[in-house]
C-alpha cells in the first residue's frame, strides 16, 4: 500500500449520489479511524470509498468544530485533516 495526498485523488463520475449521514461517518473516522482505506487506480481515480472521501471532506471543512467537540483526531486521521 502506498500513501498519496488526499487532494490528488480524482473523484469524478461517481455513481452513488446520496452518501447518507456523512457527519456520523466523519465522527466515527475522526475517533476510530478507517477499517478500509480508499481504493484508487494507477491514475489516482477513486475506485471505492466515495462515502469515506466525502466524510474526509467534511472533517477538513469542520476541523475546528470537530476538534472542539470530539478532541484530537485519532493518529491515522491526524495526517489527513
């Protein structure tokens, strides 16, 4: 497994449009981390993990609020947000 910057992942043409409760998933990822990482192809196109990537967007946009309400993110999420 390799690590690439989150911003370099291409998330176009996703089939799923409704990602459900992203805030709840973001809180879970913030405190517990990932069970499964995002899956990308060799061109950095997102293959699996659209909901998780939307939750990461939410965490980045609401970092200050989440940190105030939930404390510091778990170690694996601290690098992303």
